[in-house]
């Protein structure tokens, strides 16, 4: 049992408006309003979707058979529907572990950027053991003096995690359809709310009570003002004018990411992802598509580069990064409680779902930001 998000037309429209607010660096209040409108649209669309789907299937299948739901989950969501989770005392109740796993798995499956960035689901506390090692090996008898030397620096540090809160509106109509549909409605809403917040933060987050995005400076000694990390300066221009130009320009991207901030070389080839706005990937494809001797058009990017579209990439920008050199984690349980402040729903209940998140590049050379200056030649077709 799942919700086809492509059928939620109002939600999709509001999702684009929220992405535009993030790209345009709108005020915090405007971004919050856009996010709220997006999730309100989800609530309305999803309720209509479930109502229609249930009416279509009610004569053919029972709700108990419609989804793979555990006994613990059934008990939890029935209690949620009946108001038996002690929220009147402002207690936070932990989601069943199987539900948390499902939210995380579906979020990765449905959102390519989060899969490529290597988002990991961790335990209650997040701690890093980082090492930077280099060494050499030498031939010789094992009885001889040790000829291989290894130098390593280990640091043990707690990660500063940001609390991510999603508001979950559960209309009374949904509560009538039983635990499987309640689970689907609640978890999908949390999944989409978290996914939007995570993707935008991992790409362009300023670090102020949120992850430090790929487009932010993180070098040693960087000046952080009010918790905000400064944006990276452009590493150059990419025109992708034609196939030969694209090969040369992308070679420069690979070389730029093939060295760490401390000067140590890093094998970036085959590991680089280019994050671009939807539509810009078509320009990349046009510049790297050629017609073979059989008359077939063949598209491939050089150097093992991968592309990913995201509405949160700033206008006319391209963010090149090495996923394994960006730490992206969600940590702790997903806890939910009834929202008992001034905002209330007339025909439903508002809940808050919380999780802790960490995101930051390992050093300043894990990502580069480029100006994407596309020329007319890009849109007229690639070289043959």
C-alpha cells in the first residue's frame, strides 16, 4: 500500500514553489510559509487519494490485507487514531523501529539525490572517528628493519546535530480507514517533509541550526558568523558548448576535486556527481551525445561522472561533489507528539515528528560550485 505522489497535483505545485523560495534565498519566514503550504497541500491531496483508492478497493480487498504491517505497527497507529498515546501530557512517543526503517528506505528510493549523497541512518548518538593516513610499503625480508612507515591522525569528535521537525496533519477522515492506511498517510507525509528539508539543507544549508550544505565554505579557519557558513565562490564557468568543450571543462572539474584541502591527492575519477537544476541535465546530455556509425544516438559522460537533478540547486549553478567526502546522517528515533500550541485543526489533528540530522563536507575540496553558462550551441545538438 503506497501513495502515488505524482497523483497529488496540488502538492507537486506547492513543492516547486517551496524549491523556488529556497533557490531565491527567500527570508526564513517566506520559506517556512512555502513549506507549510506544501505540506498542507499534501494533506488535502493525500486524503482525497486515499478516499478514492479505498472506495475503489473496498469490495475487493480488506484493509488488513492491503499492506505488510506488523502487530506493533498496527497497535501503534490504532492508538494514534484513538488518541491513546498520552499526548495530552506532552509525552513524545517513539515510532516502531520497522516504521522508521520504512520511512528511511522509501525516502532514499524516491529521492535520487539522497541516495547519491549516501545518507545513512544511525543510532541514538552520532560520533565520528576520523583518520587521515598515508604510508608506504617496501620489499625486503621480514627480519630487516621496518621499511614501511605509516602516519595517521585520528580525531574522535561528537557531531553537532540539528533537530528536524515535521508537522503531520492527520484529517479525521483518514482515521476511519484503519491502521494500514493511517500508517501510509503518516509515514508518507513525514517522508516527503523530511526529504525536502534534507535535500535543500545538504545542498545549500547555511549551517545555522541545519546541516552545512555543499555550496558552503568549510575550510579550516573559516569565518562563521551567527552560525552561518559563507557560500563558496565560483570555481569557474562551464559552457558545455559542444562535445569537445564539455570533455575539456569536465576534466577540469575532475582535477579540481582530485586533491584534498590539505594537499593530499584523492582519486575522484568515477566518483563525482554533478547536481543541476531540472532541465540543465538535458544540456549536459546534449553536449555529450553523439551519433554512432549505426545511426544511434549514444550518451555518456566522461570520467565516470554522474548527474542528479534537484530543484534546490541555485539558478545557473552546478554543484560538483564527491559523495563519499560528505557526511550525511540521520540519527535517533523518530518521535511524534500532538501539537498542543495555538495552531489547531478543525477537522483533524496536528502532530510533530522529530529527528536529528547531521551534514557537512569533510573538507572544502569535497565540493565545488560552478557558474553554468550555457550557449546556444548546447541546445542545437552535439557534434556527430
